[in-house]
């Protein structure tokens, strides 16, 4: 029997680095497929799923500009990197017979649909996974902000931020054995204590629209589905 879920529509945000697997760079197809299966299992619950994938596994604007490149140009390169990741995820999901649309904030009609809000909502209603690519389409932003923006526009009930750890800790759990995980934490504490959930503009945008952020481990098999079915450990930023 399919467990009941309290969510009807969610947005999954993952970093580009989540797709590079054991490599230090780029795309690792088995890892992309593993995450696609996690998404498939949630979609199978009847939940409508949006996705935003970062681009840090390929290119980050700040790194480019630190090496002398013009910042906005470097940021556009970062946005293009997110399109590559989105296409890789689309390909993996389609292999699993999950219908998807890649929707780009920068027009490239041969490759992806342009972003038209009502059209994206319709795709979700038809149970297609919408992968929002090219961030917000603007330099000086991040895909965390893009995720928060799209989640608001699509009326998602929460953002699911998949990370390497199972929530938000008072200090880095990779470095400190005595780090303590929060069950819930306020947006303002995230900002004031710089807890590193998402960048400040993304957290503020979530706060101002009462959009909860669920931070969970993407490395836990079945973790995403588990949380939607009411199980597992995670931190809820609210
Ligand atoms: N980016 C941007 N505007 C956006 C989203 C992303 O300019 O709305 C650029 C920015 O240069 C960023 C890069 O795309 O460094 C990759 O995105 P991000 O760093 O958020 O990826 P992640 O860290 O999640 O992999």
C-alpha cells in the first residue's frame, strides 16, 4: 500500500556537486541515476515534484571572477552549467519512465522550454517533473535563490534541500563529534548564526513567504520518500 503523504507539491533542491559522485568534477551518470530513482519513488506517491539543480560541479561564477573573468559572464557560464545538469537528470528520469520537462530561465528553445509560469503549473498537474534550469536567469544570484523563487511561484508546500548530512547542526558535523542536529530551527537563527542552510537571500525569501525548508540527507537511500511519508530524520527550517 502507498503511504499517505501530507505534501502535494514540493521542490527538491540539490547542488551540482551531488551529481559528481566519487569524482571531483562533472557528472557521474550512476549517481545521477541514483538520485533520479529517489525522485521517481516520490513521484510514485502522487506528489508533484519540481527540481532545481546547481551547477557547482561544472562552473561557479565566483570562481571564474576570482580568476579575472568578468563576473556577469562567469555567472552566465554557471547558469549554463545548471542546464547541463538538468538535461542529465531529465535523461535519467526518462530512462525510468518519468515524464519531465526542463524549463530554462534563459531562452534556448531547441534545448529546453522557456519559463512560463502557467505552463509549468500545468506540467505539474499532469504529474510531469519540472526541472527548472539556468537559475533565476540573473547574475549575482544562486540556485538556492532560484529554488526558493520557483517554489513560491509554483505554490510548493516546502523546499527539500538534499545535502550530505541529515539536517542542520549547530556546528559542522563533519568536523565536530559533538555537533547537535536541530529538529526545527527558525529562519532568523539560520541567518544570525550563519548555519549554512542556504545563502541569506534564499532564506529571507523563504521566510517572507512562510516557505518551510526541509534539510535532509540525499545519501540515505529512500530518505526523500521516507520524509514525505512521515519518517526519517531531518531539520525543518520554519
Ligand atoms: N547562477 C547565477 N544566477 C542564478 C543561479 C546561478 O548567476 O540565478 C550562477 C552562479 O555563478 C553560480 C552558478 O550559476 O555560481 C552555479 O550555481 P550554484 O553555485 O548555486 O550551484 P550549486 O552550488 O548549488 O551547485
